C-alpha cells in the first residue's frame, strides 16, 4: 500500500526529515513482509513420522494437537498472529503518515 509522495503538502518543514525517516523504516518493514527473500519466515513446514488421517474434515491444526504436536501447532499459530500484527501495523502507520501530511 505504498503511496508515492512528491511533496509534503501541509507538513511543516521542521518535520520533513523525521517523516522521511519514518517512511524509510516503514518501507523496510513492508519489504520484510512481502519480499520473496523472506518467504521462509511466512511459511511453516511440518515433518510427520506417519501418514496422517484427518477425522471428519478435521482441521490440520486440530490434528496436530490430537497427535501430540502442540509445539508445532503453537509455532504455526504464533507466526500467523505475528505476521498479521506486523501487516496491520504497517497499514496503520502508512495511513498515519499520510494523514500527517494533510494535517489530519
């Protein structure tokens, strides 16, 4: 959701440098989230010793708990929550930076 900006609109000049630094840091975080170079941080793989059978359309996360793989379950849940929080935070910060340009 990057907005290309060509001017600072209504932002006082004394805040231009801080605003540029915030935009730079936000872009770095966004690259971390969406870049293929960091894809491994968003994808989890699980090694199962046996062939697995889901019971009555059981969800894979429920299956992991049922077979005693709670550590793997927790890692998947934690990583998904963290990725979602980071993405939501980026969107919030981008909107906040854009709003500051418009004196909102």
